[in-house]
C-alpha cells in the first residue's frame, strides 16, 4: 500500500539549508577549483549537514555524499548531475534536492548519470538522507537506458512517480530509430520502484481515428522504401508497433494486437514470426508482466 508524503521538521530544515547552500555554493560547473583526484569538481551542493559532490576527469566521473566531512556513499561512471540533467527540457531541482520523494519521511536527493557514447544511457539514483541516523542510503538505481527517468507526482499524493519509456524493443524490428518505446509509470512500493498499471493506463482512442491511423500506416510508402518489392522488417513504419504497444501498455492489449493486423500493409502477408518475437520481447520487459499482473488483479 502506498504511503502518503510526510513533511517533517527535518525536511523543512533541509530545504532551508538547501537554499542557503545554493546561495553560497550554487550548483556550479567549471570554475570551482583546481583539477584534483578523482577529477575536477563539477558540482557541489550542501543539504543541511550533507554535502554532495560530482567530479569529472577525462577517463571517468564520480559522485559522493558526505556528512560533516565524513564520506558516506560514492560511485563512479561517466558524467553525473545533481537533481537534474542539463540540456533536457525538464529540470527538477526543487523536487529532487532534499525533499521526501518516496513518502518514507526522509529527504532524498537524486543524482543523474549520463553514461556517454553514441547510445548513452540515463541512470537516476535516489539517495535517502537519514539525518537521525547520520547516514544515507542508496534507495534505487533506475536505469532508463536511452530514456531519461522523469520524476512527477501524477496522482497528487505528494510522492513522486517515475515516467520513462520501456527500451526493451530498441533495435527491433530493425534500426534504433524505428524502435517502439512505450511509456511506463513506476511507483515507489515496498522499497523499490515498480510499474504502476493504473498510472500507465491511457484512455482507449476513438475507434474511427484509430482505424484511420491504421489505414494510413498500411498505405505508407515506407513499406517499399528500399524499392526491392520484397518485404523487409526494416521498412515497417515506426508508428505501427509504437501505436500497438502504446495501446497494450495503456491497458488495451487486445486492441494492440488487432491494430498490428489492421495496420499491416496489404502488399505482404502479416509477419507471424515478428509477432512471436514481440510476444517474447514483452516477456523480457522489466515492466510488462507487472502491468499484466496488476490488471489481472493479481
Ligand atoms: Ca504520486
């Protein structure tokens, strides 16, 4: 059962300290000191008695959480950002720096990682600051793969959910750009983030509009993009499986499978092997089975 958010005195003190910390130190990049092991200090944030720092060198990046000068937690990878991802359309510093986002009564901080490379991944680490115990704990590590985990309170209970896209289907059925990426909402429950069927659900689209969309996809010139006259799974319009999976993840599984049949080109027979592949991929999704189980009432 989900817990309601509790705004304790510690959280209020923490936020006040955060404001002071921001004023004094800011969430800065660049000119904050000389390069030193384990790399150049890229950001430093003070939250009450805690100090969070990130570092970057040519070879790697690091983050650490200390309390009154004592190192409590650290990790390494590529590039780390405290409470936000630069250059993204949404930043969340107010929510993700020292507020209780899981409803366990302890303030949290979120450190984002960008893993670098051509198909870099996004990881969000949620760290609870336990002022009474004088400690902190890594609560969760959400690997969004190519999808940035976004924190939002979708149901207004004061506890933040995570919105991301399921990247199970990347490079399927062809290239990365054509991969379907259905949206999923995760909630904090029993000390972990789990897929939430209710918050992932979407209204069933209007049947006339859906039929028109299927007809458009079936006639899409993309099917014959390579002009060979031979069917290729690399030439399936992206919106076919995207729409089908959006329907399934939104709570309309049958209609999703039906959409695949309706939107398939009349030029080539339906690729049954591809449908089987899709069933197999769904079983490997970290979220799909939870959504199914919740919807079945289990
Ligand atoms: Ca919520």
